[in-house]
C-alpha cells in the first residue's frame, strides 16, 4: 500500500490511535505498522516525478549495521541475479530475481518511470497483464500502473510501508488514455481523486460503473489476497455490488488510496520464505467494520504532537536472506 495518509484535512499521525480490528493491523502492513504509520509518506499518484532524477550519493558507511535498510535497497537500480523468490512479509522483506513490468502494453502503461518501481515477482507481472487484458471488457480502457516494488524490493526511501516483496501494485483510479503518454506526462499528470470533499462517499462526478467493474475483476482473480481502497470507495462498492458480493471480502478500507487502489497478491509457491497475509473475517466487510471509518473520530481526528521521522528497519531487522539479495550481482 502506499501513502497510508489520513483524510486530507487530518494529521495522519493520529490515525494509529484509533481502534482497528487486530486483523486489519496485522494483515495490512505487519507488526511494525503502527510505527510505519507515523512516518510521513510521499509517492502516490498525485506526487510528481521528474525526467532528470538525480542518482543518490553513495553512502559513507554502507556496512554500518545502523544504516537503514531503505538507504541500501533504495540505491539498487537492477534486480538481484537470482531465481525469483519473495522473502518475508509485504512490509518487511525483499525480492530476488525480480521482473520488470514493460512500461507499455496493449492495455497498460507504467507511470512515474523515474522511480524505477515497476518490479515484481513474475506472478505479479502475470496478474497485471491478466487484469490489463480484462480491463476493456469491464469498460475500463486500460491500466495506469503506479508503484510496484524496487528492483530488489525492500524498504523504500519514500512512500510505502509495504511493496517490499514484489507482490503489491498500485493501480490508478484514472483510466488509460487512448494514446501513449509521453515520459513527461508519466511524471507529471495526476491520478484522479475519486473521494468526495467531505470524505463520506465517492465523488459522483468522477465515480463510474467501470470503477466498480475493474476493482471487482481484480478482486475475483484467484491470485489476489487483498485490495486496499479508501473507505468511501469501499462504501460505494458495497452499495453497487448487487447480489454478487463474495469478492468484497478481499477489499479492505485503508487510509489514503483515494487516487489509486492497491492490489496484493498471495505468496508464490516458489517462495517458502514468504509470509502470507492472513484472511479477513468471512463477511463482505460492509457492516459495522465499515461504519467505523465514518465516525467523527476517524474522519476528523484531533491533532496530536508532531510525528518524529523514523529510520525504519535495518538489515538485521529483515529476513537474513535479504542480505544475499542485497549483495548479489
Ligand atoms: Zn500501495
């Protein structure tokens, strides 16, 4: 997931204080979620990229055990030349043998190329290609794909607590235009905000049946474990789903996710060190659980003290195999 931000008007640091079902916390972003929630995050569809990204300066002491792992993985520009496998949990792990999603396909285009985050486990690439092929049949012209993972996965310098193991992808809530976007457009155009100003529902001027159909198609893919959307989007999906509701079970309200939806696929069978996402309760999640997101305390939280920046995990905090992924040619 990206940008686990509070509603636009609300300081996100308060968000962690609200009572969430334990499965929502543990499953969404791992044990360190509360800590990660406090970290300011940028890198979503509305954050611009650049055509001339500056390479990061080398680290003075890369071998220092205190070095945040994001500083190491954030400097890797190519995948580890190893057999593809996912190591660890979505918010605490890394990725060997990553594959890049081609930046153009018949019905998809990758956005924000300067971030070099269009990498994933081959199962994620296959899922995205499958969903993109299905998209036109749902009335959605094609996918604009945002962040996936870094070339070797791992924690990122900006934007995400998860997306670390090559099994997460952000898909813009903006249909692909009927032409190839320029490099500059891919850095600069904004994704579409679909949540209404009062945060209580989707914006009826923007929301369409094709949005529902696309998210439904993603959720019905057997490889998909979880989809994160803004609570207002979940509310709209609950309303519009009709009698076919089983897929709603995979759709989890979360902060942010109002310009994009986040798809998380299951652990690949080739990856014994992958830690699975635990399932949600068996219902459609359209009842009390959803109501909680629209309480005054969640919609308009009282401001708390400023959040301190956190360095995130060090290499010793990640699965041991991630060191080999980092050091591999
Ligand atoms: Zn995401």
